[in-house]
């Protein structure tokens, strides 16, 4: 194995820097911080405080702050924050408000689900040890609609502004680049002929905000997922009249290139690949868990943030994987785990594709997803296509090793290898090397950097003789933690 100190190529330097930054900024190392929360100085923000933002589960954040106005970066005392949400009307309104989720970094996530609408609005009260927090109480002027209220905003642009939707997205721009124009009559003739025998395809039309569909193909049961998210959208905003086809199977469909004649057809899928031209939407796993959060689903993009396991210093110092046998590289992980048990804990929980390997490799009991984060490192390996667990792993506070893959989900264009995750080869031949490397560099820092009370900020010098207008993306579009 190459000594980490001899890694002098550009990627190695980038990866080293990435891991140190990851450890420094994002992982709570269990450092004692003798600072008391000042309820009045705390910050509260998020879409759950905007009555016009209609979500299945509304949410907002609390940032703990001390008496000096400095953000606290360690968890507050357990159950020290309490939230009460009630309707401003006399009639009782059922509102489910679980305890705030401790994100492990001095911030908390508050979620609530409405089971009815309030025309007058809501009152949101936040307390820290019985003291009102920030500007609590907050009055959300009504009407405040619940998820299943069919009350669409007629102005799409107004809805986009309220939801703070980006005007541009690199994946959308890339996907539609192959389709300068779309002939619906051509689709009506060609799509059933080419794709109806390849799995599950749903033909949708939205006309006057009413959803219509017909099923094409043998395996269309997953239309329940595309139905529910489209119906959710039509309840919230009046969509333009549109006709389209959604692939409810695993594999992307359209392999024609834009340069070919005839050219590709616009098929919407949950997963894309480098050799197909499908238009990518968020996976059914993301949309369903978001719609059913705090009800029929426990693992969702919000709940993961408060269930990321022990602090970094208390996590097991090895990599972890559990999953089905849906790709040969997953079997290879088990073999590697047997050879390097001190570095990797990997197991197959169910066999379907490689049943002849079960006797040799063994079957491992299921592990609850939140328990994955008891380990410092997570291994993300493709299933039949992209592994749909990836966004949930990224929300944890473990470091993710991601297999190189031709498959991608809707958000991958926003990620950078060596910054957001450590990439490993398709055949996993360098995985053990990178686990060892990560362990070496993770052990070098044993405390969390902090701004101490007796420090002062040192500003950059001001050069009045020359103008400088910074155009770097980081300055123009600063990332917000809650997005």
C-alpha cells in the first residue's frame, strides 16, 4: 500500500484537504464547551415559519448561541428545548410536534405536521428551560393549509418565489439539452412501440390541473409513487398543461444520442446514466419518504439529521455496509470484510441475484439505518442502478466512500468528489487503501477548532487605490445550511 505521506498527486492533496476540512467543520468531536445557552440570543429560521410554504412536514431550525453572541457548536442539554404550536382559532386543530431533533452541532431541527388547516393561522412558541427563545412566540398569519388541502396557488411564479425554487439547475439544463423541441404526436406514436415492453412506463397528462394517466408495460405498480407526488404538486400550485412519460422501473431507458436521426425521446426517470438521455427527477424513495414523514415513514431527509449516531470520537473506527446482493461488487465487499475485519464490516442481508453465493458468504441480519452511523465510514455501492440510500448517508456525520458509477440521481451535479465524499474505483480495488488513509488523517486532530471569547476578528486590509468586485460563486451564492 502506498504510504499516505508519499501521495503527491493532485487528487491526493485535494482529498487530504477535504477530509481535514470535513473533520474540522462538520464533525462534533465531543469537545467540552463550558458555555450556557442564552435563549434571547438564539437564532430561529426556516420555511416552517412561513405560512405560505405548504409542506407535508413543516420544519425550522434553532441555532444555540451564548451570551456573547457566539454560536455554540456542541449539543444542548437533553430536552432543554420545547416547542408548542397551536391554532389561532378556537376550534381544536391536531398538530403533531415531536421533540426537536438534536443535530449534534449546536443546532436543532423542529418538525411539525398539520392534520387540518387554520384560516386564522398558527402560534409557534419555542422555549429553552421555560424561557422564550429568540423572538418567540411567532404568529403565522393564516390561512395555513395542510398537505391534503386542495387549494392550488394559481400563479406558478409566485409559488416558485415562496418555495425559493432555483431558477436554474445544472441537471435540468443538461437533461433538456437533448430536446430543443418536443412533438407530442411523435411521442404518442413512438414511445409505446419502443418502451412499453421494457418494464413500466406511465403516460401522464395534466390538463386544467387535473391529473390523468394510462399504464404501459407489465410492471407499473410503482405508479403509486409518481401519482402521489404529482397529486401533491397539483394541490399546491396550478401546473401548466403538460403531457409526459415517466419510467417507473429501475433502469433509464433512452439510449439514442442527440446527434442521431431519429433523435432521443424525452423519458422521465428516477435514475440517469452516462449512456442514456432520460430526464431525471428525485427518486421515488425521496418523494415518498418526504410525503409520509412522521407518519408511515421513519427514515427521511429530516429525521436522519437528528439520528446520526455517537459523536465522531465515539464512533467505531471502521467502514460499514449492509444491503442486498443486487451487484457483484457488494459481494466483493463481504469478501474484503472477511479479509480485513478491523477495517470493514460488510454483510449481505438478502439474496436474490447471487443465491449460489449465500452459503459461502453468509447472510447478515438487517440493521436499522440510523445504526449505520455508529461507524465513522460508510461505503456506498450501486444496487441495480444508483444506490438510493446515498442522500441519506450524506446527511449523516460519517465520511462516505462512494463507488465510481455511470449512474446518477438528480442532485449529483451539485457534489464534488474529494470534497463531499471520497471516490473509490468501480471494482473497489482501492477501498481498503482509502479506509486506511482516512483513519491515519482522522486521528491527527482530536479537538474541534473554536473561536475563543478572548479572540478578536482580524479583518482584511482595505486597498482604496484599486477596485475589486469578487465574482467567485462562493461569494455570490453562499450556501445555507438549511437548504
